[in-house]
């Protein structure tokens, strides 16, 4: 397995729209394993392939405390089931160090393929529903900072750019 580099806002590659996975084969499963290793090492609870500069529709996630509930979503599709929305303080491995409240639909249905290419359907709630929508946004080139005011987004952008310059 290998650790992958995580792109950070405002890297323009994070704006790429990911393409569907046509065949779930061993190369996809290897990518998934590397994404899990990268996510656990970060540490984080969700990672989209977009964030490691692979523009295919793949998300990995684990909301457990002890890395015991790995979840894979390939070609995920989300349907919003009601008008209810709730705020959650979201963070992101591509926007390190920042947490901001984002409103999202609370009732959704997710259809996706698992790591063997088998379709499954889920009606998640709570953090899982938030996280899936956050990760699906990544596959569409969208970040949680896009939901914030332009002023807040610019402030985060400037701080991260300063950090990236210091690191270079
Ligand atoms: Zn994220």
C-alpha cells in the first residue's frame, strides 16, 4: 500500500469533475486500499479520489473510532428525500484546520457500487448522510467552503496559501 498526496484548497485540480468507474477491477481496489491508508494516516473520516488527484467517482469513509467500519462508494448517486436540512460543523482534509457550519438535507438515499462492484442502496442519517454529501461534492469539483460567504472563503484561502508558501 502507499500513502497518496492530498490536494489542498485552492488547488484548481480539486475543481475537476470525476468520471464514472466502468469496471471495478483490481487496479480500482488497489486505489481504494491506498485511499483508506491515506485517510487513516491523515487522520480523516472520509476521502474522495478527487482529493488524491485521481478523477474517478470513488469515495472511502470510516466513521468508527477504531477503523472498524470501512465503507466504499463507487459511482455514488444521492437522491434527496425531503425538505429537512440541518447544520453540521464540517472539516475537510483538503481544507486542513478549518471547521465551518454547513446546512445539508438530512433525508437522502444513496445508490453506489461496493468494492466488488455490487450495487447497494442506503438511507443514511446523521453524520453518515452529511459525510456522503460532502464527499460526493468532491467528485463534482465542489468543496464545503463553497457554501460559506465569499469573505470567509477568501480568509481561508489566504491562510492556506500562506501555509503552502511557508511549506514550499
Ligand atoms: Zn472533504
